[in-house]
C-alpha cells in the first residue's frame, strides 16, 4: 500500500536524505538537466520509495513494493496446476521465467514498484496449463496482462500500457525529441533481433556486428545519462532481455565480445546490471547459452 503526502515532489526531494542507492544519485544530480523527464522519477529514502502521485503530491511505498527488496518468486504453473482466481480484480502478469518478451513486462512492473499491485503468474510453457489458452489468453503466448476484466498481450504494447495505466515513476520521456527517438528505437527492436539471429543462423558475424554498432550509435545520441534516452526508460527495458542472452552466447560460443570497441554499449550493460527491478528478472547466463546452443548449430563456431 502507498501512503500519499501533501508535499510537492521537489519538497519531498529536499526533505529526503539520500542513502547509497543509485536511484537517489540520479534524482539529486539530474533535475536541473532534465526537469521534465526526471520530474517523474522516484527515489529511495531509507526503506521507502518516494514517488510522484497522481495529483502533484508524492507517495511513499515500502521498499518491497518499489523493487528494492528481493521478491520471492512463485513456482511456474503447469498442466497439473489450478488456475489463479481469474478476473477477481487483481491485475495479473502471466509470464514465463525464460521468455525475453515476458521479461520486458516483468521489468516494467518491477521498475514502477508494482510488485504488490500486479501479481506475477509464471507459466511453464513446455507443459502449459490448458486453462491458460481457454480462460486467459487465447493466443496462448506470454506475456499477457489481466487488468480491468480484459487480457492484453504483446510485450511492446504491454510495457507502454503498464507505464500509462498504473502508478509509479514514468518510464517514458515527455521531451518531444526523446519521444521521437524512443518510438524509432522501439520500432527497431524487431529488426535488431532479426539481424542478430539471422547472423547466428548463417554464421555471418559482420551482420551481428553492424546491429551492435547501431546500438552503440543510438547510445551516443543523448549525453545526459548512460541509457538510450539519457535517462532510464522503456527503450532500455525493450532491449535488455535480448542483450542479456546475446552477450554470453556470443562470448562463449562465437568467442566474440559484443562490447569490444563499443564503449557506450559496455557502460550501458554495466548500468543496466545495477537496476534492481531488472536484476530480479535475470537468468543464469549458462541457461541462456544452453538454450541458444540448442537453437543454433554449434558446428559453425
Ligand atoms: N510478439 C510477442 C511474442 C511473445 C512470444 O513469442 N512468447 C513466447 C515465449 S518467449 C511464447 O509464448 N511462445 C509460446 C507459443 O508460441 O506457443 C510479444 O512481443 O509479446
């Protein structure tokens, strides 16, 4: 539960003593540089996350809700599992722990501090419960989100939906130049992954290299932070699950460091790895390597 205070967001910042959380540093150092975008960022004060409320005031939520405390993850449901209470009014995010598309929605939920609001329902895709297709999401894919008696899918739509329809810090810019670039980068995610995957299938490393160069170039556009739009946003969330998989696979199987000669990309990965809401969704790199080894021929190393 969030408590709402009659303080402006800046008053709240002024009254807060920063702890050693990196989010605090962001809020203390950047309002002057990016007032429009940073205005909506949350920060931590002790065990509380201070975040903007709906009408100009601020809310304080427990560290558990903010993503600053490790959540105990529920076991994945399979064909022998009963369904959760579908359409009982509790928003539910159906995911698979290993799906990069679902991970996008999961990270968004965590980074907005919605762990107490949106219930995580992991599904075992290899042994899927029949009720998932029949009662929840006829497309039978993850992610899907049950909210307001409707079920929606498609990860890129869902991250925008979660960002716009739930409380928590905004993860989308309001600066027009950044909005335009965000749209461009979000629509490029599909071609980026396609280029990397087809280079793996055809063993043409230069095609993947060009795709990673595009990332380096994109990260050079705004200098006010290490992320695609300067500040952390949905764009970072859209890309990171895929980079999490490509990096260890290229390194181990192709002996190719995807960050070599791409310093901004290297820093981006480092900074992403510090984001709590993302960290909690990460899988063991060995698991990614094994999954991709099964998917691609190892003889082409
Ligand atoms: N375009 C969809 C792709 C989702 C997707 O392909 N999810 C996979 C798991 S990673 C899935 O549910 N596969 C099950 C199936 O296709 O039957 C999105 O962005 O959400």
